C-alpha cells in the first residue's frame, strides 16, 4: 500500500482514550490486543488515556476473570492486576506493531493461545512494550486517535517506567524491513484453512469468562454513548495538524465514524 508510511508520520504523539479497566490492563501489559471496528492507522508509540467513567466493580471482576482464564491457557496463574483503575488520567503508552483481522489473529499459531483468545473484534491492534507513568497526568480525552498537547507529551516522556509483563509477547513481522507489514491480510495465507481447534475445546470456565467480558463491554454500546475501547480507521494520509475524527467504540460493537472531534464526557 503506497500511502501506509505516510499514515505513520502524520501523527505527532498519538493518544487513544479508553474506558477503565481496559486502559490500565493495556498499560500494565496484561491486555495485548486493543480491539476496534477499524484497522490501526499507525504503528509505533500510542499513548493511553483513561476516560472519566468510574468502572463498576462487576466490570472489573469480569475483565480480571477473563484474563485469568486466558493466561492460564499459557501456564500463567499468578496474574497481578492493577491496585487502582484511575480515571481522567494519562496512564502510559504501548507500541502498536501491527493490526490483524479477528480471523487472522484467532488462527495465528505463532502467538500464545491466550493472545488468540483476545480476538473478539473485527480488527485487533497488536500491542507490545507497555510503559506506565509513575504519576498519571490528569487530562481530558477525545474520541478516536488524537495528538497529545506538546506540554503534556514533554512531561509524560520524562515520567515513564518500564512494566514487567506477565508473559512477554513479540509479534513476528512478516517483513522485518517494513514496520507496517503486520496489516490486515498480511498473514492470511498462513492461516487460511485453519480450523482453530481451540475454539471447539474451550472449558466451561473459559467460555463463561469470554461471555462475561463481552457482557461488560455492552454497557458502552448504547446509541450516542461516548465510548472508547476498541476499533479502527481507514489508511488515508491526514495532515499532521488534523486529528482523526473517528468515534471510539467498545471491544465488541461497531459504530459509525463521528463527523467531528468530541470530548469524552463520562
């Protein structure tokens, strides 16, 4: 795709606002996949901001149960979750290394089984190298991918700390010379015809955990609800001074792109 590299450089310090607990789970390296209805418009560093809605205890429990179950598939049984899920804060950042469709990720045998179970949305943004802010910055967020203000970025850059992830995952690039080679369709040939056996072998507890995670996300599926946790955008070049104007959506539900930039008002 001739314009894919231009998509990358058009962002200055891109940021994504997400609801809790998804935002902290991503920054802590527990969540490896950020699901969206639109493909990732970039690779490289993506800052993560937590929206203002305080998560219900039941939502936190559902998502923590989900990750306990899928990590257990890879032999990880001692997950340590965040002690707090702060809101209206810039939390840290991750490296987006590519984006695949749900079917591609679910059948990609080169990544751990638990990662494949995170394939719950149309498009899956592949995230590595999480870093968290020692002191999260209070700020307001916007719909879609947007650029951090320069002063916020400069302060955040100095306050990052490495995160010890429960299971380090490196997504292999089909073309090591092309940072955006992991794009929808890039590994289609390697998974075509796969039956994804794990889908038919889910335990009752895993099935229940997946259902709980889906149910937790439905609270943000109401019409006109300002949401944020997973989707994607067209691969078209946009001037660096222009923010993407695509509404964030929940991990399991698609929405139409917004016509204008909107603040998150949770």
